[in-house]
C-alpha cells in the first residue's frame, strides 16, 4: 500500500506557484522543469487542484495563482483534491468464514484501521502550505 506521487507532486506545484510568483511567470512548463516530468502530467494535476478551488489558471501563458493564502491551504485540502481514494486501508474480503483468522479479520482490523485513518486525516489537517514553505526555506539555507 502506498499513496501515489500525485500528492507530493501537487505539493511541489503549489509550493512552486507561491515561491516563484514574484520572480517568474509560473506555468506548467516551468513547474514541469522543476519536477522533472512532462508538462502534461503537471496540467492534469493542476486541473484537479483548480477543480478543488486551490488555484486559478490563466489560459495561455498567464500563469497560475493560489486562490487562498498558504496558511489557509492544508495538506488535507491538497490530498483530497488529487487522491480520489480517501481510505488508506482496504480489508480483503471473501475470507474463509470457518477459519478463526479469516472469519474474523474484517471485524478485527476495522477499528484499528479507522483509528489510523483518523490520525492520518488529523495530521494532514494540521500542516499547511505555509508550514511547508517555512520548512523549505530552512532546507534551502543549509
């Protein structure tokens, strides 16, 4: 199980939009060069971010802007925008009902997985894009 790279690339996109907004026209091509990927990949993610209300895109070479201040965009906002699968854990079905493990695995794991999911969501909600920008600035100083 693994969260795909759409989440990290989307954070990269939003950070780039904010960090470079005063110095460069931030476009999908510009961001793609930083991510080291095809601009089409960036445009697909930007579409999801726009649909979630996190960015505005000016057609042509107008660039990209955040719709809210970085301290008003949580990692949960970003995650929900690009990851259609909101459940981290799925429990396998069709286990052997007569087996003491197979017959009880779903009931056993459900409360544990629910706690982990809740913790994940709570933690995503406490970190903002502004927090990421501060951490990035500290890393860049090294």
